């Protein structure tokens, strides 16, 4: 079951290819391009931005949508599924523009340079899961574009903690570096270690409060990561509606891989699934310790449900 959960979370990254055939008149400047120019003027000290325009008329532009998190919640799976839509152009890697000071100091021109080439009718999307839990990010995103549409994918907080640990554990193993057991992180002086960073990242209501200071709830669409794993199509349909996309993704784009134990994608006859290094099993954790974790998250989850006006099937 653990492998099943992790598997769908991390699909392989497919390289973004510059579009070869425009779907609309490329000479016509769209409102999104106009907005981009205004944003650049407001945030530039020199106003010397260069528009990177491809020979086929596509260009790099600021994202109109950002997947802000949460880490180990299924952001890669969400981005790969969303990329099935012809009107989506997704950044290849996590940009970390708003949360890494070295990147943020480079300015919006640098940010644009990290984006894929896209046509005016397409929505540019970038994902950086660390945005959700970074205190400075909501204000910075708002200062860039207060009309931004945000995607947040969440899963059971306890499962997210285990996935968080598993990723770091295997990163150390690949470098032949020792790493403590998960019990050493979860337990301190015989009690649950609530200072463990992985636990803090699962306190969704705290981080959500920060985002709601700058963006109304109708600008943040919450994707149920657990449902995305079990039955991805209905969740992606909701994302299409939120982004005001025409319904292009359908059930036939998903197929259950019995060997791997999770859903993979089918796009124009081409099948793609997770990388071999993904889909790792969670560590074995004592049942009593898991119960402590579930009990700890009960009240924070309740606060989150009240904050967003909906509930999730979490422990």
C-alpha cells in the first residue's frame, strides 16, 4: 500500500518541447502578455527586460498558475497529469524563485527565463512544493500577480510525514551516508517530537492561514492527493474547471499498472509512468507510534477543515 501511495506521487519528468504549431493568431497580443509587461515595469529598476521569442512565435512568460505544494503530497503527479492538456505549458523543474533568496534577488527576468516557451492561449505552470510552507512566499507571489490561480495538493498528514522521511532517507542512502531511523525523529524524551520538520510541514492550517492573508479561498484550489492516487480523472476534471480550461483530459488518459500498483498516463498512444527510483516503500513504524501521530494531527486537521470549508478522509 505504501508503494502504491508513493508511486502515483512521483511520475517521471517529461522534457518540455517548444510548440511547433500555433493554435491561434500569434500576432495578436493577448491580455496575459499585456499583464506580463505591466508586472515587469512595476518590479524593474531598469525596465530593460528582454522578451524571449521563438522563431515559431511562442515565448517565455510569467506563470498564470503555480502549484504551491505540499511537499510529498503528489505535486509531480499533478503536474504530469495536468500536462496532458494541450493548453498547459509546464516548467521542467522546481524553480524555487519565491523561497530561495539567491533566486529571488535575480528578479522577474530570471524567473521568466526558467519558464517553458508557450503560445498566448496556453497557461504557463510552475511547481515548487516548498512554497506552501515558506512564510515569505504568499506576499511575494501576491506582489507579482494578485490574480494568480494557485493549486495545492494535500494528502493525509501522517502519510505525508512518512513520505517526507522516506525521500530524505533514500537520498542519504544513494550517497552512502548513514541516516537515523524514523523513530529517532518522531520520538524525543519518550514523547512525539513535534519539532520534527516533517511534522511541521503537515500542519496545513498554519500555512494555509498565511496564504489566505493574501489570496481569497476561491483563488486556491485544493486537490485531494489521496483521491488523485486512487482515481485521478475526477480530480483532474476539477482542476480543468478551476483553471477555466476546455475539457480535454479524459479517463482514457489514465490506466492502472498492475505491476507497479498505481495509475500511469497514456498520451497519444505513448505511455509514461514513474522513474525506477520512485515508488519506495515507507519504513515500518510501530502501530502505537502511528496512533500517536494520528492523535496529534486530529485537532490541526479539524482546524484546517474549518478554514477551507471542506473535509478530507484523513486519520
